[in-house]
């Protein structure tokens, strides 16, 4: 199909940027915050942990001032459950509420739309000790936590996200980390956890609509497109297998309130389908998102399984590296795309394709909540960080986003990862994503000074021109 080559960005397009609480805040045990599963994870000795992160907790006003200077129309961040309800449920911590109140008020003062993720990988450790997401009581705990936030911040926040990358937590638990001495959960346990998260998400979306009729809420899934390695029909089946299991299986439940039938069959065949209680189907149907948020980094190329262990990828811990599964699919190389130095496929056209497919399937507005390139940015003399590769990456992705708009896809915003440098989920501080450099090393905290990168000035122009000046 040939469409007009460009479409203007809507006047109210949400030019934004993203972070998450545990990656940016630090202050991991201050002002009443309890530990989360992330705080209890094993860390490779050579990489930074999350205890200080970017020290945003103590520098929040300075950071928001920089976001305002950047011209952000939206800032997507997560609230740490462990600051609000240190016991997972029960007593509310006023200092936790006060921190986010200051942040949200300051954003609103600068006309920066707060986009709040309720839960970004950091389940309270006390809940994990009681079984975590295997325990149905965690569903009630999540509803209580969300209800606290809706009640407290409902008048100040219009955009909510339920759970960040549920598919990463289930398919790549090793990427998030394991508690000290922990063992990898079984597939059966992971799919049970997934089911409970789905129920929790559906109830929270319904609650949001009841308490805050003007607000919008949706899931945020790590979404991508799959290419078959060749036109061999078996490769096409394998690519479809993985597209279904990695993406649609999660979004179909969130949007339609029912499991994807192919994925459900896969779970039944392997005896790893979750136990479904009476009434669960009705709960899932209550969840009706207002939009779909996608985190897009890469595409994958897939070939038919060889049926043996050679299908399994060596780097199974990374959320963007395809795993492979005998009998289901195998990861293949794509000669037509580049890669970052961390091995993540760079495919701007794949963003357009992913947007088209997501739109066609759900017909819901799409918010891009993550997209970006991790790199070990260098601080040069004169406080210069020349991240022209980041500018190039983002420019190409925004150009494809614009083509998706011309295709008729309703994209309401673009929030690259990340607003400011943060600790990478599993690769420490050396892998940076921000528009703003934070002067620290893996272990040497230096002065944590904020320094604008070259990409800062570039993105400022993009926003100021509403996407006309790329
Ligand atoms: C996503 C997570 C983010 C962030 C990002 C970059 O999967 O939602 O929290 O970490 O990936 O990943 P990484 O830090 O592993 O490079």
C-alpha cells in the first residue's frame, strides 16, 4: 500500500521520555521505603547496583527543571510500591506519598503530563516472601496499592500504566535478576504468576475507570515484530509461534479479556497452563484499556526449530535476545538490520510495522513508552557528550513513527528510554540511554552531576518543532 509520505504530528502529541523508580531514584532504604525484589537481587560484582542509581530521589527538582528545559510534554515514570505501602498492604507511608506529590506537582507546574507506571518490576520483598505473584493475595495487594494512588493522585494524573513489561518478567525472569540464593521459577509457576498479574491488571483497570472516569489506563508490554528467516513455510509458522507467545498472548488478555487460543493450547500441551479459578474469566473481561503502551527496541528473526538443544540461544538472560525453544522456534540472524554493541537489533522500520500490527489488531491509541539505544557514552573535555549515534537512532525511529501516522495509526505519544541516565536493568551504569548524562561510574559515584548530551539539544528542537525538525 502506498500512503502519503508524511503526516504531521498531532498538536497534542505527547513528546516525552521515560524512567523507572528503581533505576533512577536511589534512596533505596530511605524515608520508610522497604526493600523490593529488585533490592534483594544478586548483582554482578562489576556492575552498579540500584542503591544510589541516579540519586533522583534527592535531586528531583533539579531533574524536573532539566526536563522542562528539554521541553518535555510528558514524563513517564514509575512509583515504587515500597515507598507507598512498605508492608505491601496496610499502612500508607506519608513520606512516600509526599515524594511523588512533589514530583507530580512540579511536572504539572511545568505543563509536563505525568504518565505513571504503577508497577515496574519492583514487587515489595515482603510480598515476595509470602509467595509473590504465585499467591492470589498479591492480586488484592496490587488493587489496594493502585487504589491508594488513584485516591491520592487521581486529580493530578490523567495517564496510568498498569504493569511494565509483564512479558519480560515471565519470559525473561533472568533479565530482572534473582533474589540472593534464589532459584529460577518453573514454567508452570511463571504462567501462574502471569495469570494472577492479568487478574490484578484487569481489576485495576476497572477500578481506575470507576474512580477516575476522566483518566486513561493501559498495559505496557515489550512489543516487537517477527520476521521469518526465509520464505520456507515452516519458518513462517515458527515466526508466528513466537509472535503469538511473546506479544499477543499478553496483549490479547489485557485488551480482549481472554487468552489467545494458540498460546493457551501451547500452555495446555506442556502442562504449564495456570490454574484458573471460578470467576476469573469474568474478572479478565472487566479490564478494558483505553490505550496500549508499547516498549519497542528491536525486531526478531525466527526460523523453524531444529528440534534439539541447538535451538536455545546462549544469551537467554537478555530481554531483547530471542530464547529459542525446541519444537517451537529458533532465533536467526537478519542480514538487513544493524545491531547495537550490546547485540540488540536496530530496526526503525520494524517500529512502523509493530505500530501497524498493534493498531490493526486492537484499534486502540498507542503510546510508545520506551525506545532507545544503550551505549557507554563518553564524557569528553569541556563536558561534552557527543552521542550522535543516539540522535541517529531516535531520528530514524521518529521518521518511521511519522510514516505510521500516515498509515493511519493513532499514536498519541513517544517517550524514549530514558529521560536521564539510569542504571540498566541488568547491565549496570556503563550502558546509558539518557538525554542527560549523570556523572558517575559503576561504583565510583563521583559528583552525580547532570550534564546535557548532544541529543538533549537535538530532542529539544524536535519537540519545539513538533517533529518537523528531525
Ligand atoms: C526495558 C525495561 C526498562 C529498561 C530497558 C532497557 O525492558 O522496561 O526498565 O531497563 O528495557 O533495558 P536494559 O537496561 O537492560 O538495557
